[in-house]
C-alpha cells in the first residue's frame, strides 16, 4: 500500500485534533460548570464561555460546513458576542456537537482538489487548505480560553495531561 498523501495526513490530523482532542476536553469543561459559570465574564471587554461556544459554532459552520457543502450561511457573527441571555450550557453543547459532527463528515471526505480550490468566506478569498487550517487553529485558540476560564472559576486542575510524568514525557511502557 502506498504511503498516505500529505493531503490525507493533513485532513486526518485536522479531524483528530478538532474532533478527538479539543472537542471532548472543551465539552468536559463546559459540562463541569453551572450555567451561571458558563456565562460569567470578568468585565464587559471579555467574553464568557457561552459567547465563545456561540462563536465557535458559527465559525465551524461557516468555514467548514457551509463552505465545503455549498450551503447558505446566515451567520450573524456580532450576535455571537452580543448575546447576554443565559442560554443553557447543555443547549450550546448540543448545537456545537451537531456542527462538529457535520464538520467531521466534511473533513472525512475532502479531496486534494477541494483543498486547492478557492472559496469566499466572510470577506476573504482562501484555499480549502487555508479554511481547514483556520478552523483548527481558531478552535484551538478559543479552546485554550475556555480551559483557562474553567480553571479560573472552578479552581481545579482539569487533568488533561495526567499521563505525562513530572518530566513532561510520557511514561515508558514496559513490555
């Protein structure tokens, strides 16, 4: 069997990072908090986890799902940050989970030609490769913010890297 193409490796890594690493950890953060904590903000210049969830949902849908599935996108990006109602965290998680399932399907079927093609997203003209990279990088940035806010409001170590020893290296498995 020939080695996987760089396009295949890129899409597999993108899907694994977004769907299998970031999303389960982000979801566990949100599910560990009350609705009040999810909507907490230190000041008006900062976002709550609730706003970040709305924003991530809009971004993933717009950049991956709508662009590659060629469906209409009616995203209202400013509304994602302006929301002040305390939408239940469970509802926000369900919405993002549904969008990420669709995004996973997109990442599982994209071709090299689609990665090379040009797309018009927001007011940008980008390649498919750029769009995928943008979503994973953007999600990772906000995932980090959500982890930080979760630690800030809960005062708990989330244990995401407990498999690493104190040296920062994974423990050697005995054979």
